[in-house]
C-alpha cells in the first residue's frame, strides 16, 4: 500500500505522570520542554507547505489542555511556523462538530500532545475526526505527529498501563487498540528515563510479529510509507524484534509470575539511523563499515 502521509512519533520531553505512575507535577506548565529545535523544526520542514503549513495542535490527551496548547503554538511559531491553531477536543461530541472537522480537513499537520493515551483513543476513536485523520494519512501529503501519549496511540496496538518496576510479571502490561495509523508495531514512550524496557519485552513476547519501539525523551522516529523509519532527536530509539524468540514460559506461569524469554533481538538507533520495516534491516548512519557499505558518513 502506498501511503502518502508521514508519521512523526516522539518519546516525550516532560514527565507529566499518568494514572499508573503517580508523579504528576502540578507545575508542569511552567517547566515544559518542547524538545530540541531539531525535532520540531524537522516537523515544519517535512510538512507540505513548510512554514506556511496549517498545523493543528490536539490537546485531548492532556490534563492541562488550556495551558499546554498555547505553549506548543509559541514553540512552533518561534521556529517559523505561520499558521498554528489549537483544537481542544474534550468530549466525543466535539469530535463531530462541523467547525472542528473543517479545520481538520484543512490541516497539513496535526500535533497530538502528551497525557493519557487511553483518554485520547476513548474520546476520538471511531469518530468522524478519527476517520478523517486516517483518510488524510493514507491519501494526502499530511503529517500525524504525536509526543508521549500521541505517539503511543498511533499504532494498531497500544500500551495503556503497566508499571515499569513489575513489567516482566505476567499480566502487568495492559494493551488495547490505538488509532491504527501503522500496523505491525507497538510504541512505548519516555522509554529510557522511566525504565520501560520490560513493558516492551512483555508486549512483544505475547505477539512476536509486532516490532516493539521504545522512544527516549527528546527522541523520535520519522516514518514514511509506513516502512522507512529514521531516528530523530538527541536520544535513543530501542527496537525489540521478537521474530527469532526461541522459547518462553509465558503460557506456563501464573499471572503475576516472572516471564522468561530466550533469544529476543534488540536494536539501538540514534540520530539519522534508519530501519526498514519491510525487511527488518537497520542501517547505522555512522557505521564503522560505512566505507565498505557505500553509506554516507557526513
């Protein structure tokens, strides 16, 4: 399938907490860090009309939408974007309002903020708003960008709950349906900072066909045609490939017991590295074998 849109999924930059990790900071609006200019600037440059692109910030996942929305506008406008708006969709009926749908149809980019991904999917899932996003993503030069919850919700399968410390105990990680822009992957965010590697291991061992993607903070992936992934930002992207798993005790142990996994393959990506989802091949931009492989090194 030839998909004309692009995904930009970002691991987040602020620890806003969630209902499973009680570290919510009441003053988060005063300490928002909107990533290095590289990520948001790349978002603008990849968009259809560059600085003139129509960008809509979607605050549905956030607990403080009225504070977060204007901060995104300021950050994007500082980087040269000239046409940035905010859509506060807090109830399902708002996702069918004609004025909201018209603004979405006119958008070149939607930027989903962080927060609670289950709130995001439960409010938008199955609405006309959701249908328009899928249609634009498949058929237009359109970017779906999401940070934290907005990134986690982009795939068909979505992690919505699970503590980091007990993630490799059977049943601790909860998975539901996401917004369905990309299949064959499952995405976790704030990955390195919150020690979520175990969450991704459990998600993958339960369905080894799905590639686990762990996004560090100030780090993301730019995905084109649902196959070509490029690491962006200053941190790490961890990929967990379960296709070569040789054994596990997943089906033998009781709920709450530790899970064992043999031969789980992982990859670590940093800026400019690429990964092809169709071939499962990774290319390191600054590879020690760049000369032999004929890869660019600048």
